[in-house]
C-alpha cells in the first residue's frame, strides 16, 4: 500500500486482512476449546493457542509480493477461569498462573491475530466438561451472550456510545448479573488496539463525568469486549498473579538502566508491533521483569495486569471484532454459544430488546437483492414456459 492508501474497511484489501486474521483466530479458538478438558492446564492451553496462531500465520502472505507484510499474534492466548476476567497467561509451568482446570469451571478463552497491523481478536466462554448446566453459571453465560448480541446490533451510524452501555446494563439485570465495572471497548485502527473512541460498561459516577460522548460512523472497526459477572457490584481488583502480558506504547523515554534497554530491545524485535506479548518470549523472563519496571513507570511499555472478582463469583466474556458498514455489522471474529447447554429460568422482559435480537446483523446488499430477484424472475419464467 502507498502512504495515501485507505486504511479503513472502505478498502477491500483491508477487509480481506481483517477477515483472514479473524478466520485464523476463530479456528485456533475452536481447537483450544476442544483441548480444554478436566485436568488440562492453563499453561498447556495457552501454549497450544500461541503455537497454532504462529503455525496458521506462517502459511499465509508468503509470496514475493506479500512477504514483507507484517503478521503475528495480536493477543497472546489467555485462559481465564471462574472469577478471573482476563490476561491470565502463564510464563512457565511453575508460574502460579498455571492452573489445573476441572469439570464445572467457567472458562473464557481470548486470543487474536494481526495481518499488516489489522487485529482480529476473539473471546468466548464455556464450561469445562460442556454438560447441560443450570443455575447461576447458566444465567451468567446466557446473559453475557445476549448482552453481546444486543450490543452488536446497537452499533449503527448515529447511535451513541452510551446506547451500548445502557443496553448491556439492561440485559445483565434481567439475568441478575452485572457488567464488570469500568471495562472498556475501543475502536481499532491499523496498529492500534485502543483507538480514541471508548464505550464503557457499568460506569462509576466519575466515569460518567469524564467519558466523552460520541456517535458511531460507517467504516469504523471495534473490538467489542463484553464482561459480565455473577457479583452484585461487578468490581474487580488486581489478583495475586504476576503480570505476563505487556505491549509497547510507541512512547519514547531516555531509559537509564541497562536491563530496561535490554527488555525494550527484546520487545521491539520479538513482539508483533504495538500488540501485547507474553514475556515467556524473552530470553530470560525473570530478568526481563527487572527491566520492565522502568519501562512501565515511564509508559514506554504497558502492563496487562491480571484482575479478579471475589472468590466464589464467576465472570463470562464474549469478544467480537467487527466493522460498521453501510449494510450493517460485519463480524471478523465470531464467538460461539450453544443455548442447549445452558438452562436458565430467567429471560429478557423487554419487547424492544427482544425485537432487536431478532434482527440480522447485516442487511442484504442491493447487489444481493438484485441477484435474488433476477434468480426468482428466471425461475418464474421457466415455470410459466413449462
């Protein structure tokens, strides 16, 4: 692409890259989900996800013409069990974050790929053992799914960010669940996971006063992150796990320590651009932690801390990367949900939301309508000839 090339989804080349990255993320998540069984570990599953992402990415954009296009992991595989919403990705087998999963655990998996700086990330939640479940866990996962589906249908040109906040809150309440406080969804751009447009879940009064109001526009891309908890408050705090995911911010600072320069150099050479990396990729992760302190303090590198809700609570996540197009929402990643596995006695008692949920995400294009009409006319003509 030239410097003046259109880097929005109005450009079909950009759509292809998002879709290709999304297809990889979808396939890899499906494989990780298959492997997530009783007694599997977060270390093994995260390693499997990252390995499969690398393998899938190695098969594409290899011709002379495309080999210089960047590609890599946009979000390292995270396996987040029970009350942990995100960012759990062990550095090694001895890491406290290497948790052995058991049947009945509520687990969300999050991972993503990027091609030419266009990230497609996916996250979905299920129960280890995948048997029919009722009670609070069923309420939770059903709530998170329908909150995500309702939110996706609210991303229409002219609608506001608060419209998404409000509909997620409404859906969560019908299932006696709560959106995680102050969690953010951002618009995405090339090499940018966190664009300036923010949608907040379960905002505090302070959030409401500080958060800008904006309207959605055609050709924008978003990473919709829906996180719902069984707890009444939806508050999370930093968990007792070492942070393993970090990303370059693009900021510069005259670092003083040799260890800081060393880890910064490793991130520049080993990470996928401005996307997060697990420090297990560093030559010596333990030493890397020392160098990271100065880098983080001066915002040269951003940490992804592991947060947790109260013990005994559960958190569910669905993460979808999508574009707003003239014909509606175009998904690049496609988390799945099997309603047959979750038996809940609760339901959405709001006619507007239920009507919204029946609407297709993407309307038929004029070209598709014309093609269908032409086919129907030809069939009618053939019928009359007989």
